[in-house]
C-alpha cells in the first residue's frame, strides 16, 4: 500500500488496472468524466468541480486520494437525504465488502496494488450508481497513473512543483511530462498555473494530441480578494465577461489559484453544452465543504486560540501556508505541530520554516512516517527547535497548553497522514 510503504508499492503501468476493469465489464466506459492531475491543488479543485456539478443537478461521482479518516472518503456519489439535504456521500460499506469478495480471486492471480484495486472499485461503484459524471483525481503523476484509463470530457493540470521526484523525475520538465500524460486526443485541457520550465511541455503535448489548451490564468483573472485568518472572499472575472463573487469556505490563500482553475474549467464545460450557471458556480464554490465533506485544507478547528489543520507537505504547499500567516497574522506567535514521511524532500520544507516559531515534532503511525525524533534532529540543522511526540494529539495538547495569548496559532501540517490522525472531536470547539 503506497500510503504505508511508499515507492515499493508504486506500479508503473496500466496493465493491472485494465485487467481488473475488463473483468468488471469496463465500468469506466459507462459514465462521463473529468480528469485532474497536478502537484498541489488537485484535491481541492476536484472537490470544487464536484460541488459545482452536483449543485447543477448532475449525479456526480468523486474519486480522490488519500483519505484522512475513512477509506470510503476516496469514493463519493451525489445523494439526496431523507431530510432533503443533498451532497456527496461516502461509498456504501456493503459495496466495499461485496466488491472485494467478488474480485478476490483475480486479486490473488494478478496481484494488483491497493491503488489499482481502489480505482477499479470506484469505477464499478460509479457505474452501479448510474452517475452522470465522475471527477477523477490522479493518484501520482498522470501518464502511468491507474486512473489514466478514462477518456474524459475535460482534462485539468493544476500546477507543477517539487514532489515525488524519486518516482516522477528530478526536473520540473520531467514531472510535467508525467502529468501531461493525461492529455487525450481531441479532449480540451485546462492548465492551472504556467511555469517557464514546463509551459512548452504542455503546449507540445496538446498540439500532438490535437487538444485545445486553455491557460486558466489567462482566461480568468482576480479583480480583488479579501483575506482573513479564517476567511477568503474572491472576485474573479472570466474571459466571457462573467464576474464571480465567491465567499469561499476554503480559506487558504492558495485556493485563489484553484478557484481560477475551477471557474475556467466550468466555463469550458459550459461551452461543451453542460448546464452550469454563474449562480451555480458562485454558490457551490462557496460551499465546497458541506457539499463534498472536504477536510484538512486550512481547516479551522478552534478560534482564540486558533487550531488549524492543513495537509501542506511539500515546498509549494508550505510556502502558501506560511504566506497566509504572514499576511493575516504577522504579529501572532505560531506553534507548529509537524510530521512528515520519509520519501519527501524534508530538508527543502524545513528550510522554509521560521526559527521564531515553536515546534512540536510528531509522526503518523505507519511505516512510511519519519520518526519524530529523527525529524527533530533534521530540523535542528535549520535552527528549528522543539520537542518530539509519538502522537499528533499529544503534540497538539502540548502546544495548546503552551500558548500565551488567545491570538496564538497552533498549525498542524507536514503530512496528510498526520492531519488524518488528529482527534477532531477532542479539539473542535
């Protein structure tokens, strides 16, 4: 399981996924889809688009990874409850059990990875639920990712940054090449952020595939934004002349870029005949969390003092988080609870962190996690000092006990798995 062990679980081909889907009657051909790749932002953007499509009245499936608390978070489908509330609900437990039992003989024969089985499960569930459209997030890279068996209505690449270099390549161009693998013949593609090092990779691949390429930052601009520590209001203007005023419930500053990408993608879908109104976009992009259940993206558990969870785990993500604090709370004392996994570029992340903050080093409970004591030792090289804790909840409790002002911030970050182990019920106010 890649989540637990890392690179040893990564399989660089689509053979097993195709074999699993063939045995299931190729369910991925029974619904329309949108395919999303990128180093950062692909999870938030996937949830944004799923919220929009659901609110527009389409029965929507959402496949993302990894999960925070429950495996079933990876696979969700539009549902209307008995009280007439609607949103995306987790896959039924019974389906997970029955699917696994049904496919077990094939699993024992071809030995697919955990991720390959999960992708097949998602597509089988979407087909069984008779969805209209699935928003599908890649797991790793794009070209050889298990999700790259679909032919979508639209492809999206949010951005390119330094992550998983041991598997995707040690230059931005190589990483971009892998992500560009989701660009399909004559399928439009939206590029969220353009970099000089990667721009040509995408344009060349799109040209070779006769795919229309739209650069989101050229199609949609930000007319203004207002940001607080716990909120974000964005006014975006698209090339079509629409002005979107979005009171975003995802308060991280990095969501501005994701909103630009999502607005561009929605207008591209409109041009293809999808019934998505400006009002639908504004409402859904302001209510992503209640519609989809997304967590861990600048998630505020407490106020005064502030306890904030963010799954930032690479240089780009950490830069965005630190910039948010600088803009909104520059004179506030910050306590950082951080844990990381072994295969990240740990030194590059630690190098970004301010020495003035207090640190509480911890680790998730999985083999891939870097032990808290080792992280403490590596951090000391960069002048970062604190204590080590074997459990994130112990670390949070110590940080909350050490606060000196109601305006202090306790930030939990560094790994999806560390954030996932936070006892939300214990700390939420």
